[in-house]
C-alpha cells in the first residue's frame, strides 16, 4: 500500500495507515473489499457520480469509482457517501 502512493503528487503518504484503521473498524465489510481484474488490470469501474453518488468533500473523479454488479441496482438511487470515524483519525 505504501509503495502505491510513493510518487503520487496529491498524497500525504500516510494512506496505508488509513487502510489499517478502516480494516480494524466496525465499518469494515470484507465482502465489499473486491477488485475485478482482467489480465492484471483493474476492470469495469465507472465514476460514482454517474450514478448520483456524491462525496462530502472535493475529490478527483478517478479516485471514486464503482463497479455495478447488478444492472439497475442504482435506478432511482442517489445519495451522499458517509465515511466512518476511522477515516478522519
């Protein structure tokens, strides 16, 4: 995790600590911690805002991607993401 952000311009280089806090928090749902890959490349994700999902702060679109597993699941669904407290520590 640390290596993934080493060269990122918009990083505090502490993302690995956030991931650790989230994984031990009550908010962590292991079944939702999935990434689809095709030939080693992340596949199938689209910007969350295309489905009416908003964030409580400015965030680059490419940082907030989702994978629709059930077509039509987001029909008529819109909302604001709520982060667990561990995200802000």
